[in-house]
């Protein structure tokens, strides 16, 4: 475990503005900085970063927290990884705390197996034997510069049956981990094991953090299967990773533009020609997760697929996903039977740039496609139905309306007609892969007052003390608020001043971070803080007592209905508790009255 004081030091010495500013374009807005939220699609910025408190919060989707939770969410890494990332530049070595076996992450053995294999494949590419020579000839023929081979750690799996298996186990890697990582497999008879990749050029696949999680192996000749991919394993899930995104991310972020291709070779071909904002899907259709990943960094995406039927079908599926993420989507149409690699070889990289500049957006592309050939009317109908089905999956009503308007313009159909079509498409909509992220519902009065009360509590130690002394967790409505109360109480008891940046920024618990950052970024309610807070405390306490009494009343009603004319022990107990509540409520009112009288 990394000691808390080390975590605190890393957080205190890191400026959240620098970290988030390294990823997103932050604009000053009063005391905060703001930008478009990377976690949900939006057109006007509701994502705030507060330098004073070192927290961020999105008022659109409710996500928020400190610098660690931002990295965890944005980079898709765990807490330790987020801490490690920030520790590096500060010269703090956190790995020294992670040597104990109990602290080793569950995934570490898989990463280590992948690192071992990457090294093994890489070294094999420089070995002195005929198979290696063929592999290098292949790479030269494809025109990969040596620095690209180096940068992407391209390697070679020799034709041996168990070279990797033997060397890995000699180095102490466990057979189970190698099996689960998809690096070895049981041999046919079932008695032994053999290497999974043999006599193939190897492309390591990395996650966003740049760690290898799997491999793709390509044959050196025309035999089948052309590509062999790692199986999914605990660190690799195909639909969540885009090949090359870790290296393309910066240039995608700067240009706001991403290019998506289908294959590793296409990707490297573009990358080595200086087009660096490119990523590839790994032998699957583009998934919702991948599209969401792209939407973090890009505003527009160009899909460049093979110019055959399969390529076009895949492009349409990919475009559907991208449109759902509110990305401007363009379809680059290559001449028939060309892929990006072959096209660049023949026509050069500038010609591809030209194709991209004149590429139609997705709707235009489909309209033009539908206008080709015979039976145009029924094709048009199909295309419109397809798009309506896509639009019906958009959760955001405004975005849905914008897409409908666009569709209406493109196909010269009245928007009303389309809207009717949409309602018909909606009931049959496919269940989303995961439930839509619930934005925090604007709450009622009780929630608002609870928030304002805590906002005042963050203004200083005395005020936090007032809350802790007068209110208990159970007085609050909503689990998050109770958790927040507990965190505040613990900080108060530890002698912390919540007005310092520390308290709000110290909350990494995801169940709480959103509410905490929201409260911390609220304006302080007007008026003298102590008095205003006392009013609120009374209100909250009363609301709590009234709620409790209401529940008791209901219960008594139930009991009387169940056994009319009979007074049960439970009823007597409840009645007594009710009277106590009423007395307390009365006292509260007296306290409030006398205070209002100014005594
Ligand atoms: Zn958001």
C-alpha cells in the first residue's frame, strides 16, 4: 500500500489545472476554468475545474472529484496507476511501497507476461537465422521504417513450437498466467503446451497507459488466417481498445480529428507517413466503448476502410456508433479493392489527404449511396429506416432532434414524418450495452438545502463543527449525503480545516466524489454564514423529524388496519417515539424562535 502521507504529498504538489489542462482546453470562467465535459457529449461547457480547491465537477453528468479520480476516469486506470503517473514527474518512487505480495495488483502477472513476450518477440526480430531474415524482408517490403518498428515494438514470433514457453517458464512466469494471457496453448494431444504465435510478424497492442495487453500476429505469406489475435484476457478486451490510440492520442487531441482504419498495417502505413492521429480497430467492428473513447479526444472522425463490400458495411456500423457519440463523422471512400496501405503506395499520402478533404459526412454518404443504381426509392427507404433506428438510440433528446433535422434536410423529408418514424423505431430499440449514465436529477428542496448546508460547512472549521454537532447522518436524505457527512465528521475529528483545499480534494471515493466536487464548487449562500447555517440546520433537523414522524404515522395506520380495536406493543412503542419526536420538534421551534427574536 502506498502510505497516505505519500498520496497526500503527491496530491498537494500536483496542480489539477496542469493535469487536466494537459488533456483538455481549459478556459477561464471566474474562479473556475471550464471546458466541454470529456465524460458525456455536450455542446456548451459544464465541466468546471477549481484551482483553489483542486477539484473538478461536471454539472451536466455529475462526475467530479480530485486529480486522482480524474486520471482514473479519463485514462481508464486504477488508483495506484493514477498515483504512479503523478508521482513520476515529482521524483517520488511509489513502486517501493508496492513490493509486498499482498499489494501486488491482481493484473500485474498478466502485464509482466506481456512485457516478457514483447521483449521476446522483439529480440527474435534481430536473431541471426533464415526465418528472421524472411520476417525482416517482409517488413522492408511493406516499407516500415526502422524507427516505426522500434516505436511500436514490432517483433517476430519464430517458427519454433515452444521457444517462448520454455524461456518464459525458465524466467519463472507461471504456466497458468501464460495460458490465460493467450501466449501459449495446450498442444493437440493435450499433454503438453506450445507457443500460440508461430512464424508471424508481431504487433503488440497497448492500452491507453501504453502497457502491452495483447498481440496481433501476421503471416509472412498468403496463408490463412492472415491475422491471429490474442484472446481476450484479464487485461485485454478487444472492444475497449483501439490499436495505436496511446501513441495517437496527443495529435488527435491537438487536431481534434481522428482517423480510424481497419488494420495494423494500414495504421502503421499512415503513421509512418506522418499522419499520426490514426487508430485501428482490432479485428472487430467499432464498438460503443471505442467510439466513446474517441469522443474524449476528437470532435470529428474519418473512417477509412477497404473499398470492398465488407469494408463498406463495417464503415457504416462504425459511423453509427460515432454519430451516437455526437462526433462529426466522415466516410472516406477508397477506389474499389484498395485499402489505405495499397492506396498510399500507388497514389501517395497527399492523394489520401485530398480524398479526406472531399469526404462526405456520414448522412451525405448514405444519401449518395442510396441514390445509386436501381430501385432507388426502396434503397432510400432502407437508409432512412436505418438512420432512424440509429437516432432512436441517442439518449439525449436535444441531440436526437438535431440529428432528425439533419436527416430531414439530407433526404428532403418533413421532420414531422421522421419524428413519427422515430417513435415507431424507439420501442424496438436495442437495449443499450450499459444503462445510460444517469445525470443527477435536480433534487427537491431538501436536497438543495442539504447541499447549501454542506457548502457552508466547507467554509471553515467552526461551521463544519456546527454541522457535526447538530446533525447526525440519519437526519439526511440520500446515501451520498450521509457519506459526505461521515467524511466531514471524520475530517473534523482529525482536526482538519475543511476550508483548506485538502478536504474536498481528498475525496477519491467514486460514490462521493461527484457530490463533493459539486458542493465545493457551489457559491456560498448569501448572508452571515453562521446564522444562515443555523437556519439550515434547523430546517434539516425538522425535515428529518417530520419525515420520521410521517413514517411512524403510516406504520400506526397499518397496524390499526391489521388488528382493529387492539393496541399492540409495537404501536405503543411507536406512539412513544412519536411523542419524543414531537417534543424535540417543539424544542427546535423554540430554539429557532428565540434565535429569531435575537436573544
Ligand atoms: Zn459531464
